[in-house]
């Protein structure tokens, strides 16, 4: 075997495994925590604070919602927000199930503004087509 200098880590009969208690710790002055114990409300050193785990990211869902709100607020005049709301809303539905409500809200607002613009273009086109086909000379 080895010499006395070797400290066997798996031999409880070795003298280095002494179970004799050391000196009693003295009480600290008033207002200080006991030695070896964390202060009240603070975790022990080396351990994370207790709490909830971090929420999964919902970036795409939030951006889709913001684009939808901007599209509605601007009346769709900017074109980019409603397209962004629709595209990012569909991507967010697939990648971020936790942000489903925000993604759907962005999709609804984006499609609503696109639909209203298509309806407007259709009505204007029919109106202009009706005016162009009118025979102005027949009224005489």
C-alpha cells in the first residue's frame, strides 16, 4: 500500500476521516447571520435563487402583434406592417406555441387590413369601370 502521506478517500477507518467534532462555533454579534448560514431571504452561496424558470421566447409573436396594431393604426397605408403581421404570424404559429394568442391577433389584424384594401380597390375599380363604359353622348 501507500505511505501515511497518501490520504485514501475511500477508507473511513483512516485517521483523516475523523468524526470528532471541532470546537463549537461562537455566536456572532447581534444583527449578523450565523457563520455558515445565509442571511434570511438570500440563497446559500453557489446556489441560484429560487423562482420560476425563464419563459420561452415569444419574439416573433410579439413582432407580429405589433405589426398588426401598426397596420390597423395607419389604415394600411404603409403596406409593410400588414404583410409583416401575416408572414411573421404564420411563422410564429409554427415556432412559438406559447405565443399563439399574440400571433393569431397579428394575423387577424394583418388579414383584416389586407382584405379592406382589396375591397376598396375592387369598389374603386368597379366605379371607374362603370364611368368609363358610360356613353356621354347618348344623353343629348
